[in-house]
């Protein structure tokens, strides 16, 4: 029983400290070997960031739509960034694949899969929608045809949240108890004598 209790405490602390809803500070390289700090890519506006590798066919299907959204909403401050987690030996295949697809979004290399692991990735495709302050707006795991419709709605919501003045024809997301921030918490205790 003590082991179970101790395990639950450890698990609770890991949930509190592991993610906290923000992206970790990471330095990744682009396909030209230029180092970039991840936060520099979302400081000007919200982004979608996915983790993928060459063997993930659903990832490639999803990226087609993400490229379309990158082009469609870039004038509203949104961009898509792709993080490839293939090994350095596969980089030539990755580069030629990206070039053949003529995608317009930046592709970063992360052969140790640090981004994937540190943000809680377990299965690909793995996509994060990230606000311009680095907070995670939504997470997506997996991709099936047709899901791009709901994804586009979420991208519009994220743009409206980050840039209300730029969100053409979008409604701001509805605030619920789960999504609104608590401004103050009052704790009442009963003292028995």
C-alpha cells in the first residue's frame, strides 16, 4: 500500500512539473545546419509544430494540409514548423523528400527526438498548436483524413486568441471554466475546537 501511495505522489508531481502547458527551451537545427532557438519561431505569432519521420505515412498526409494552412493564414501571423526526428544518416532522404514536395514551411532536424519527448510525444503524427507566448493551445496525436477540417477551425480559434484584430471572419473561442484562467482562489477552512 505504501508503494502505491508513494507511486501516486511521484506520478502527481511528474504531471505538475513535466509539461506545465509551455514548450521547453530547445535549440534545433534547420536542414542547412543553422541552429535555431525554438522560442524564436513562435514569438511573432501562433504556430503549429509537428514531429515526424520518413516512415510515418499519416504524418506526410497531415503535412500536406498543414502546408496549405501555413500559406493560407501566414498573413494573419500563423505559421507551421515541422520537426523531423530521423537519424543523421537519413537526412539526405529527408532533404530530397522535402524538396520534392515543394513545401513552404521550415523544417527542423531533431535526431535525438528531444522536442518529441520533452513535449509528451508518444505516437506520430504528433502536432502541437502553440500560442505566441509558448503555451500549448491544443495537442493532436494521429491523423485521419477529414480531421483537417476540425484542425483548421482550431487554427482560426488560435489566431483569434492571439491576434483578435487579425482574425478575419473568425469568432474568438468560447471561454469555459476549463479554459478560463482563475484570477483568485478563496480557500475556506473550518477550525474545530
